[in-house]
C-alpha cells in the first residue's frame, strides 16, 4: 500500500471528513475506496466497450447487404 498526499478545496475536505465519519472510516480509506471503485467501473466499461466493438465487427461481411425494402417484403410473405 502506498501513501500519497492529496490536495483539495477546503469544502471538499470538509465533506470528506464528514462522509468518512458517517461511514466510520478514515478520509484516507474513504478516498482509496472511492478510487478503487472508479477504477473497477472504468475497467468494466472498457471491457464492455471492447466486447461490443468486437461483436459489432464480427457481424460484418464483404457479401451483399440486405436492403430495408427486402426485409419489409419478407415480413409480408
């Protein structure tokens, strides 16, 4: 575990102190948990985006495309 120094506006520091007290933890632990959650969220988003882009490119082909009118005609049949 690393120690770091963080600078913030006075009102933000006051909020952090109150929030940490409400959660019965330290400001240091509160900030660490918030950053860890942000990291997990960002990692999950990046993974989902990569998977979505892979899925999107998977369906592409060099063959002929179906025209919207053809799809409508097939539905009526």
